[in-house]
């Protein structure tokens, strides 16, 4: 039998918010949470980015960390849009 997790308990380094939401959902008659009040806006919409460029940058970062060789990740990352800098330009 699985141990019951109370709303205020933290188990194995997991976030207490997620555990509390799960517990609330489990107690719901319909078995669903409903909206949490968070909604997207034009300011929080994703920045369009070329997926191939993102893949190349991610691969270069991983290869550099594994192999220890320069794969040009810094240059590739600079080509990607910066969500913080681009947000402040609006």
C-alpha cells in the first residue's frame, strides 16, 4: 500500500506545491484540479526560434561537456533569441 502524503509534507526533495496540488486533485469529486489562475499573455508567449538552430546549440553544449572539446556552443547560443533581452526591447 502506498504511503499517504499530507499537503504539508515534503517527500524525497519533491516540490511541496506539486504534492499539494496532487492531493487536492485526488480529493476532488471530479478527479480534476481546474484552473490555477495562471494564463498566458502576449508577454509570456514563446519566442519563435529555429528548431534546427536550437538542436545544434544543445548538441554543441552537450558535446563540450562530455568531450571537453570546443564545439562552438557559445557562438551558436548567441544566435538564439534571448528571452530576457528580447522582452525588454518591447
